[in-house]
C-alpha cells in the first residue's frame, strides 16, 4: 500500500504518462530514453512527470524550460537525488553525486582550483597535452594504415590528461591495470542506467537477489575503489605538506588542515570517490566525443577534407597546433560543436533533484524530487535549430565563415552543477582532433560502413568500429 501511495502524483505536480502498477514508467527508459522522453513531451508538455517504480521524477524538455530551471532557479535545482544506488556507491559524498551543501561546495572548490593550478593555469600544461597528442598519433602510426579500433588509444590518451592533474603523472598505453580499471568503471556508467539499476533504486531489497546486473555494478565499484586507493597511496608518497604536486596532494593538505573540525567533508573515503568521479567524468565524455568525431569525419569525407585544408593553411610546415590557433580555425570549431550537439554525449545530463519546493510553469514540484534534464531535446529544439536532425557544421558559421556561438547548446549543461571540466575538455578536443587530422586521413576498411546507432548508457558512445588512419602528405 505504501508503494501505491508514493506513486500518486501530489497536487499541482506536472502530468505524465500513466504508470503501470508497481514498476510505474520504468520501462519507458529501456530503449533510447532521450528520444522517447522527447516524444512524451509532445503529449504532456515541456515539463512532465514519470513514476520510476514509486520515485516521482520530473522531466525538463527544450531550451527555455531547462534554462528557466537550471539557470533562473539555479539554487532550487542544484541537488542530486538520494537514490539507493548512489547512496550505496558514494554515500552522497564525493563531488559529482554529492548532496548540495557544504560537502559539495568544499569539493567543487578544491577541484576547480586544482584544475586551474595544475592544469589550464600552468604555462606548461598545454605543452604536456601536446606531448600526449604525440604519443597518441605515434601509437596510431604503428598500425600503418591498417584497420584498428581506436577506442583504447583514445581512452588512454584522454585519461592521461586528467591523470596529470590528479596524480601528476601519465600512465603508459600498455598499463593493463589502469586500463582494466577504466574498462570496468565505464561499464558501470553503462550499468548505472540499466533496467536493473532503475529497479534497484525503486526496490533496494533486490540487493539480496544474488544475480542480476546490479551485482556486477557493486563488484566493479569495489574493485575500482581498491585500485584507486592503491594508486592514491602510491602517488602521495614523498608528499611535502603545503607544497602540493597534484590534486591528491592538495586534497591531503585540506584533509590534514580540517582534521578534528566538526562537519568537515574531507575524508579518505571522499578522496577516493572524487578521484574516481573526476577520472571517469573526464574520460568517458571526452573519449566518446573524439570517437564520434573520427567516425563522422570518415562518414563525411568532404567535411574531413575541409578540416584538412584549414589545418594545413593555419599550421604552416606541419607545426604543432596550439590553443592560439583555435580562433584561426572556425571550421574545426564548428565541426567539434556540431559533434557535441548532434551526438549528445550525455543525453539526459546527470540526474538532478530539487533543494526546496519549486514553482515552474504553474506547477508545484516538492523538495527532493528527482529531475531529469533532457539535454538531447535542447539540441533538437526546433525553436532554436533548423533541421536539427541533420549533421551540419555549417550551422555554427556565419556567411563569412566566422564561428558563431549558439544559445541552445548545452552539452556541458548549465547552472550550479554544470560541468567543471568544460575548459579542459575543450582544450583536449581541439588539440587531439587537430593533431590527429593533421597527420592522418581517416577512412573505413574497404567494404565496411559502421553504424551510427549509439550504444546506450549514461553517455552515448559509438558501437565499436574499425578505422584506417592513413598518413597524409601535408600540402602547404
Ligand atoms: C558534470 C558533460 C568533460 C567533470 C557534467 C554534466 C554534463 C557534463 C552534461 C552534468 C551537469 C549537470 O548536473 O547538469 C561533459 C562533456 C564533456 C565533459 C560533454 C566532454 C566533452 C569533463 C571533464 C571533466 C568533467 C574533462 C573533468 C576531468 C565533471 C564533473 C561534473 C560534471 C566533476 C559534476 C559537477 C557537479 O556535480 O558539480 N559534465 N563533461 N567533465 N563533469 Fe563533465
């Protein structure tokens, strides 16, 4: 009976599809949830509700509605839902899934400062990314134009940039332990939105059901945390207090400084959680973006050719790209933006929750309600985009070929919990993409054309594909 009571929509709550008894609308998230939810909004409106097995959820659709909530009412929509799965994984601590409050403020501030201090704020940092770009293209060269799946190399190269900030060091491309950790961690990103995970949130007692994907999720998480603890201990060896070499050192400084302070959120446990979250949030997303970019350049040889031409004309004599070159490469910028818009790396953002009762479009949403931001619907919003279903970098250029920013573009979301790695991700995407296409022509192995249907999960990634990276003769 309690379950049924919870399912009823409170007065003033946004409408939505009728729930099936007990499991509610859980099945609606089974296949391509972002597409399904956008279609539902055509029936129920920009703001509507779902019942995920007794967990009342509000779905926000389109740019106007998402901006109203995440930006205009930033504080109200800044929480994360206290779902049993997140409680079990990170006890609502860490950074990414932390409750909105002192703990989140402390962890976000430390991460942002560290990213600046050990990352973009450092003059040498760009050079370090360029070095990684070289390791990356050299490793690709070893395939000598023969077909290979670029996933592992991209993942390794991209995660090394975050590793530099967090541990002060990169991992080599043959480090099996690190690769295995990333692999099972990203498997968890997929499992986190599987039917099993949703069921677990609605019915946490299935923890005691000995089979099912949720068990795999827990096993993976335990293994990842063990690995991270070991690595953290390794890289904190030789630490000199107040002279941090990387994020882990900086965290340990805070931890020591706040020892005995009641209510301090810094702890060994939260250190492991935030290191894990920073690694996976930075790796999954940026890797997927670059893998989509490689796939689309191969699918659209004329676009690839224009990218080649721009790169060759700006990078005279094949010199290494720098961030200063970005403004001279509006077409590359347009391509990368269109990849982020069209491929929807994080289609439903990261689940949010209300910190207090909210009023939106005449509806009332109680405190603690789970909120899904359909970022895919922003990028397909017909009010802001013409033919949103067409892949066209051109839409980010004016008639003179200059890059133009577009408003309804939220791959990094917006408001208080917006992506804190946006700047870093943009640097990585630009430098990796231009270095790669400066050296190679990308083509499919003869007779093959991979699908563009994404693999589903918290993030969208291409299905595994093989590609030939053929060295090109630079025309200058
Ligand atoms: C949050 C996208 C790269 C760290 C997010 C969110 C999105 C997103 C949509 C959810 C924000 C919300 O709750 O509304 C992306 C994309 C990336 C990218 C598309 C690359 C193309 C990175 C990188 C890092 C990072 C490189 C760090 C190394 C985080 C963190 C959060 C976050 C820590 C949680 C912020 C919080 O809860 O306060 N990202 N991200 N992301 N991202 Fe990213």
